[in-house]
């Protein structure tokens, strides 16, 4: 039986980025995907700032800009055709919390913004990058079994060529919310059961003027939203959980829902796609069991309010990839992998909590309505607006690295480096860490002694000096011209301590 460093199960966005991160850091990777082609279902329509930055660090900045420009042009045309003021809305607001718009004027770091990159566009750019790196993504491979032991994992899958088996050192399940890997490996997945049915539909309607106006509309029986692209209908039916999520959504069902939720009497003349899902909210106890790890929806599921799921998963991938590769290269101890759960699980916990709160604010009952009115008022307070905005954009993310320094544990935004034409992110394209040395070479000497090849050192005129991990997490900061704490930080993140 052949063997490989890592098998990634699932070529959704999280699986592809995990494979890219591992490959850049020197691990051999095979991606197994059940579907013959990427799913055409409309899912995410926007990508949070931290995920966009993660892709910019790996050479996808131009692709994001192109994708966003195309999508914004479509949204602008649709919005204006429907009589809404696009420029006023885009100038004033950015994102929403349970449909309550977040004001830009009270935002911290407004340049770190949610971008109009949809899931299909994202998967295409990640697929392109994976191809350019020569990553083996095998489609029509349905993973059906795994056996993990102390030395590795044997994975079995069904393919048109018959059943196949392979031995790998580690297996990463990026196989979505119903993750077969999670179930086969026996991860616990506690949380709340579904109570509500959500629909996202792309359809042509005979009388769109009979629909409620654009934007999120809370009605006595649910929630309805039309746009921001032609034909997109988003509906929440709070009366029941879905009986069968797999059953195809029909035209009759969409028409009945539109009548029930928004009193709109319209006919669906063409149904392009329709998905039905629920508000079950669950999180694994641990992201790792021995040599099997989980990332993305496989580790956490929640309602899509505020568009946070994709970013959450992509940042799992960037947190895990370099760590797993460093352990495989033999440069770091296995215990580095435990920091993956320790850092990422609290972030997921916070996202799950805020999506539950958003679900409560959207319910049609009078108590929830009163709470929503109160929240609408509170959002006018600048500090509240800022706090909610940081939360939904993910900017409150700070890993606990055991120090009280404010910046340590945060994810660095891009920085211009003095006179150099290269920015911080330009230096991170190959997946290495960066040491910004404002100590006239003392930090560079400490790095040389640590003898790691995985950190790029740059002299900068102005402080602070910083050690930045490959996932942009700030691991050490010093505003003085000393290297106090740097050798320990290098040892902790970049070199085996024996
Ligand atoms: C309607 C909707 C709207 C959303 N809107 C947003 C938004 O605006 N912003 C946002 O950030 N997030 C949003 N999300 C969430 C986002 O779509 C998910 O978080 C994201 O798809 C998770 O990516 P993933 O790679 O973890 O899983 P998936 O995208 O589910 O990919 C998993 C892959 O694994 C494959 N697979 C499964 N089982 C096997 C197997 N046995 N063998 C091989 N392959 C297998 C699947 O075929 C699939 O390709 C939305 C979700 C929905 C449903």
C-alpha cells in the first residue's frame, strides 16, 4: 500500500485551503472529494476580512479583487433596478447582525472589510491555486472507512475504479457539516437540535414587484429577503425543522412559502437551485483525536447569519496547515497540534453563540420583537456598533498565547514595511513566518541561532519588532530595541526544543 503525509477529505473551500497550506509547508497531500464537479448550490455570498487576508497572503489578492468587482457590479445593477439607493447604502453600512445594518462610521479598522466574494468564485480561485501547486485533487472518491492507530491512518474510498486504500501519516476531515470522518472517527458533536427551516433559492418570479422591498424583512411568520443578486430568495420558516433536508426544493414549495411568510402571491417560472437547511448548532469537543483532525463545517455547524461560517473554516485551515507540516517535517513536537484546538475552538464557540443570539432576534414572536427593538436602539450607540462589527468580522479573534501584551495572539493585517516595496503579506506568499527586526540586527542574530529555515527576517527602521507565524498570528512583540522573549517564542513556534 502506498503512503502519503496527509489525506484531506473534501475539496470544499476548507479542504482546498488546508491542502494549499500543507503543500506550501512541504507536506505531501492527497485530496479526496466525493463530487465529480464543485457543487453549483448557492451558499456563501460574502467572505470575512480575516479569510480574505489569509488568501491575500497566499497570492490570491488579485483574484479576490476581480471577483468582488464583478459581483458588486451585478449587485449595484440589481439594487438600482429595484429602486434602492446603492451608493447611500454602500457608503453608510457594512454587514449586518440579524438583519440590523452595521454602520461604517463607528467601525474600528474599516479597511478590514467583508468582501463580495461568493462561494463558487472562492472555490474556483482555490482550485486554481491548488492546480498551480500541483496538488492531487481526486474527484468521485467517496471516503467510506478509516482506521487510525499510533503510526498513521488507513483510509478507504469508493471510486469509479473500485475500492481503494491508502496509508497516510495524518487525515484531515474537511468534509462538511455532516462529516463522515467525524462520525467514523467517533468525535463527540454536542449542541442544539434543529428548530427552524431556512431556504436559499435562485428563481425567476412572474411578478417580483409583489415581493417585499429589498433587505431583510421580519414578518409575523418568518423572515424574507430578496437580493442582493437577481433571483435570490432567502426565507426562514420558524414553525418547524426540516423533515427531509435532502428532498429537492420544488416550485410549489417556494410559492407556498412566499405566500406563508410574506403574503406574496407570485408564480415561480424557473427554479435554478434551492437548498433547505436547519439551525442546529454544534461544536466538537476537540478538533483532534490522535492522527485524525477536523476543520471547517466538519468541526462546527451553525446558522449562516452574518456570513461567518466560511471564514471560520478557512482560518481553521491556516491555523492547522503549517503546524501539521512542521510536525511531519520533524521540526516540531506533536504537542504543537494541541494548540490547534486550544486556539480555534474558542473562536468557533463565540461564533456559535452570536448566531444563536441572531436567531433569537429574528423570531416572529412578540418577546423577540421587543428584544429586537431594544437591540436596534442599542446599535445606534457607537461602542455597541463597533463591538458587534468586530464580532461579525472576526476582529475580536485573539489566541491566548499566555501573555498579556495586547497584540500577541492577534492576526496581523498587511503592513507596509518602510521603504521596501514589499508588504508584510508579500513576504508570506510561500507560507513562512516573518521576523520584523527593529533591533539593528539583534533579532536577526537570535533567529540565526534558532536555525530555522521557516522564518523570513526583514530589517525595519521603526518598531515594534515582531515575530509573525505563517498564519499571521503575532507571536512576539517588542517595542524596545531588545530581543527579550524572542528566543523562547522562536523555540515555541519554529524549532524543536531538544
Ligand atoms: C445557504 C447558506 C448560506 C451561507 N452563507 C454564508 C456566507 O455568506 N458567508 C460565510 O462565511 N458562510 C456562509 N455559509 C457557510 C458556508 O457555506 C460553509 O461554512 C462552508 O461551505 C464550509 O466549507 P467546508 O469546506 O468546511 O465544507 P463544505 O463546503 O460542505 O465542503 C465539504 C466537502 O466535502 C465533501 N465530502 C463530504 N463527504 C465526503 C466523503 N465521504 N468523501 C469525500 N468527500 C466528501 C463534500 O462533497 C464537499 O465538497 C452559508 C451556508 C449556507 C448553507
